[in-house]
């Protein structure tokens, strides 16, 4: 399989996961309340509790390479008290995706095996629809697109650590283009038939 095919398969996988996350939020809050309730910052503690997790805190972390632990049975997420608020949120979002008892790595000591759970955390805390809305708003209100300024503002709005957001930004950008491409494919790439995007300005 060539690199382009592998890249497309990965985007398809992450796009499906993003759709599943948004569908879960809709079923949790109800379709009618979805737009009012699902806003930044995502209430990830509520989502964890909805899935049966209890959140506990460890006052005495013993390993700087770790952010905490997750125990699927019983459903417990243990966070180190030394974490910032944004780091706690990221750790909870990441822990929800993990299906086995395991430590949660500090982002400064990234492992390739953590990639799927990191991406799940990113999409859980910043669904594509909300990312598009913030990107559109920023483009609308600034004359020059400053990626550093945008990411810093988005980090504060979404309460995602800046390190993680910067790391995940290329994927988010690819996913919104991938989503748009799928919309064009549905109408055989006839531009006159494609549904107008609410955030059309992000594509120009």
C-alpha cells in the first residue's frame, strides 16, 4: 500500500471516529439541545461520568513521565494533582478512549502507541464542527491569519493544552478538507449541487 493510500485510510478512520464522537454527544444531550449544550470548552468531566467513570486525584505523583492512570474495571481515572486544569481535561479525554488498565503518559514523553488515544482526546475536546466555527470566526475578524495567535486563542477557548493543540492542528485542518471532499463526492463533484457550508470562508 502506497503512502497516499495509507494517508487516506487514516483520515477515513479518524473522520469516522469524529462522527462517532459527535453522534455520541447528540445522543447524550439530545439532538434538540445539542447546539446549546455542546460548546467550548467541552464538559469532559460530565462526559466521563456519563460513561461511568469516577475521577480521583493523587497528591503525590512519583513519575514525571506520567499524568495519571486509568482503570476500566472499576471505571476510575486517577489524575495527578500537579497537572494544570487544561492537562487534567486532556488526561480525562484520553483516558476515556483507553480500554485497559494503563498509565497515561506525559506529552513531553510521547509514545507512538499513544497516537490513537491522543487523537481521540483532541476530537473529544474539539469536535470538527466547533473547530470550524472558531476558525471561521477568527478569519472573519482578522486581516492576517496568524497561526500562533489563533492557536493561543483556541487553546484558551477550548481549554486544550497549547502543546497538544499545535500537535493536532494539521490533522484538524486535513479533516475539514476531507469532510468537504466527501460532500463534493456525494454530488459527483458538481459544484452547483453541493450544499453551502455554514463556514464557507475557511476554504478561501
